[in-house]
C-alpha cells in the first residue's frame, strides 16, 4: 500500500502505476487510497470551518415595491332597483303570460294579457253615452241661443230664458262626464296588457294563465336595467377611508374577479355589528362573470399605493405565533431575526419592522434552520459570468 501511495505522489510514475495496478487487479486499492486522501481533506475543511454546513442556501435582500392599500370587505350582491309589476284591475283572469324568469325585456314590452271582454263592453257603453250627451248638448245649446236672441224682445220671460241657459250648462257637464268615462274605460282596457316599466331582467314570476287578477297582487319582479350592486360591509375604522368613486374588486363564488366603483357610503353605522354598508355599482359584465343577485361575495377597496419592504414568503418562518428571517453572518452562520409582517400579495409578504433593505437573508428552506446553524451560501448564477475554458493545444 505504501508503494502505491509513493507512486501516486510522482507525476511521471502515475501512468505506470495505473497500468501495473490494472495488470495486478489492485485498482480498487488505488481508488481506496485516493478516496482516503480526499476524505481526509474534507474532514480537515470541516474541522477548519467548525462543522458540516446544515444547508446550502441562496440569499435575498428585502425589495421595496409599490403596493396598493387594501380594505377587505364582505357583502351581498343585490339588484340595484327591483320593480314589482302587478295588475291594476281586478276581477278578470290572465289569458296569456309571455315572459319567464331570466328573460331580458325592453320598456313597454307586453309581459302578460288579462281578459278584456268585460272592459270592451263597458267601453262601448261609455262611448254610446258620450254620443247621447253630445246630442243633448246640441239641443240645449240651440234652445239657449234662441233664448238669447229674443231676450230683448220680451217674448220669453226671464225664468224661461234662465231655464234654457241652465239646460245648456247641464248638457255640457253631462257630455264632459261621459267623455271622462270613455277615457277611464280606455285606460282600463290598456291595463289588460301588463307591460315592462323599464328595460331589465325578469327576476321572479308568479303569473299563471287562468288565475284571477287582483289589484296589489305581485305577478313579476324586474331588475331595472339589469344593474347589480355589491352592498359591502365595512368596519367603522375603515369607513372614513372609503369614498365615492373608490375602485372595488370582488370575487364571485365561481372565482372570477369583477371590478366596480363605489356609488355611495351609507350615512349610518349599524349599532349591533359596528359596520356600515358601502354601495358599489357593478358593470353590465358582472352577470356574464358569474355575479347573481343574492350571492355573497368577498372583495376589497383599493385606496392608493404606498411603498412596502417585501420578501418572498419562503424567506419567512412562522413559529410559536411569531415570524422570523435568518441573516447570514461573515462566519457563514445564521442569526434569527424577529420580523413583523403586514400585507400579503401573491408570493410576497410585507416586512413592517425588523429588517432594512440592505440585510441579506436566507431565501428559502428556513424551516430547516435554527439560530447559529452553519450554512453554505451559493451565489446566483448571474452574479459572475463563468470563465471561458482554456484553449486546447
């Protein structure tokens, strides 16, 4: 064994030693001798550094970023305004229902029809009474005109003249009443057609063909304009920070994000929950994105952007209710630093206190470290370009 060690120490005799070892079948001995030499070198390095590194790590420094100020909120999605549509006449049956829940309708569109036979008959009777009143007025007016012409001659007494004039006024009043009755019956006839008071979406329907229509009965509900709003509950602490026009983002139960804008903030706070309602107008694309009236949604209000000192979440270790980062010293040992966390966006977290922007900390794997552990630092590949290989002769 000593012969091979001395041989390996001489560069000129190394080739001959390898050939002799191959011929004698003792290549394993040479390899073991080499391994023993390398192992001894590694142990010496570990002894010099004070121990074996616990982990190979990369370092990162806190990065300043412009982060939005966010106020979280929860609330229900409801209709902006909901119109209740019902019949204005009683005693007639529904003969036709033309729309169903979910239909998009236009202003003036017919939704249902009510039997109009009785109303048509009453309208015809009213029109006949109006014609009769017109004839009576014509006769009374002619008598009154003759009485006025001969009033100065004394052919008629004052009492007769006043009688003719009174008959004229009475006939005129009867004609006006008959015409008003015609208008009322025409209006009742128009009420046999239930029409949409505005553009929108039918959200509810109780109308059925053959049912008896009565006044104040709800037959349809209409979401006016198809507009929805998010009524978010905001705590009294954050209420003063939310203003009209503030941008809002809510997440529907399907996971899609919907952008909105604050229309108004409620002037009162609920004394039980200590929260107030913030009314957020949602765009017309809210329903295609999955928003529906009656849904519960989570969201937030964006109040502007501020600078924040951030780290990757992998660089922060949570233990016993506290957060820690690990700084690497000149001796390659880590020291535990307690930090206070703020907002979280994506894979980064805000460092409120405990670190400055020039401190380098372990980027990942911090859950395997303890205060004082020895680590081996690997610099990023882009920190220094690799040297070109020497040219071959």
